[in-house]
């Protein structure tokens, strides 16, 4: 299934829905129309039981240049700016019950880094470049800090927030902004490999694992362990848990693993 209308293209294949930012004329800037379409795409995929994984991709050489500054300048008279919607987008990505993966083949700036930090897994080309450019135009990376700061090493965050300097994909992986940086020629294969691994997870278990990853560390260790023990017991007793244990014992794929693609005509 493929939809190519608007600024976000949607395609689904064997449980993987790809949302492609398709606004290369302004370097995939986060305009109100693009963010509206992205929110709709995330909501639709999140509610579709046949969708197992979401991938954020892009057309053109740039992943995302951040806020749409042309739209921002035009909106000053009204006292509002399109960046206000960015929080809704980051929350939708962060809270999506399906695993979300970003495929970053080119540069990302400012708000685009918040989007990358919001996903569960991010793979970039080593040649891709990144920068928190906000201070250089007189603003601060406020909204995106909600997703960026939990990912970044504190010293790196201080350096890059304050200097606005550009860094490459290898540095992005070292400081925790992305999961992996690979040569550009291997980007597709790396993303496909992660997707192949993700679809082997049980849908409800993946959503539960994501909740654990978002769970703050509790001050009361025994209370936290008791709560987590209840979560674990619930999953083992669930239909997915029972099927997963049976599949492992019987040395077969679990029922939720997509069947291999059929070969075309020879």
C-alpha cells in the first residue's frame, strides 16, 4: 500500500510502514502542513494492527532542516509560530506503541534532531551532518530537549548546544543521538536488518518493552521491583506470552512473525 499525496508519503510492506518526509524544496522543514500530515500518519499506523514497525525516511539530500523559518517569519504578526506544533509531533513519536526507526541519509538540524531523538532506533550515514543551530539564530533548543537530553551524554550536550557546531554521523553515534552510523552504501541494509529483527517481536510485548524504556527510575527499589514483577507475570500469562513460550519449545516461529515474501515468477 502506497500513498504519495502531500508532504509525507506513506507506504506499507509486510508490516513495516514507512513515512517519508517529501518536501525537498525546503529541505523537509517542519512546516505546519508537513507536521499535520506526519501526525496523521503516525496516528493511523499506531492504530493499525497490521503495522508492526514505523520507519521515518526522507526524499532529497536533507533529512530535516528544523523549523520552517519562512513560515515562522510570516507568522510573527499573529504572535504564534509553527514550532509550537513540534511538541505534539515529538510526543506522538515518543508515545507510539510500535517501534519507530529513523533512516537518516543526510543532514539534520535543530528540530530535526529532536525528531531523531524521539524515535526508538536511528540509523544514519556516517557522512550525515548534525547541528543544534538554535543559539546562532537567537533561540534555544527548548522543545527538543525533552527527547534529546535523555539520549545525549551531558558533556556532549553542553558542547553542542552552546557552540552550535556541526558534527558527523560517527560522533552522533558516539554521543547517543543515533543507534548506529554506517557507510551510506550500507544504510538500506542496516535499516532492513533492524526491521527484520523488530517484526519478530510480539506486538503487545514490544509496546510493553517501550513502556519500560520510558519508565523513570524509582526511588523505592523494592516497590519498583514489585511493580515490575507484576508486569512480567502479566506478560507471561498473556496469549502472546503463552504462544511465544510454545514456539520456542517447538522450535518454530511465533504466530506474529510475518511469513517470508513469496518469490515472483521465475
